[in-house]
């Protein structure tokens, strides 16, 4: 597997992107490569409350699909948070 990503945070908005390339080598099967490219946007409503949304494009051989997600994250402390996330594929 190989991947590369980048992120940048403005004042209350963070943008991040990630690309991964995974070679799948099943025993006795055809070698395939799974490509994923994703983009995420996060917005801090308050220092403890974050809204985030993302999109991922995936390709495996002749198959292609899209995944959309959204999340709400509440930070209780530096180590503790609770979140709700929904995905649509």
C-alpha cells in the first residue's frame, strides 16, 4: 500500500485530502489495485463542537463507487470525545 495526504487548517475550517493505492494479490486470483481519493472539510462551531463532511472516490478494476459522509464531533477534553457519523455509498 502507498498513500499520500495533506491537511491545512484555516481559522475555523480545516481541509484535508488523502490518496491511497493498495495492491491486492489473492492466492490463485487476479491481481488488482484499489485506488481511493478523498476530501474532507471540517468546521469548528465552537472550540469543542466540530461539523465535518467528506467525499471518497474509489476504483477497483472496472468497479467505481462514491462515498459521502457527515459527522458531528463533541470534544469533552484532549483525550475524550463523542461523535456521530453517517455514510452514504
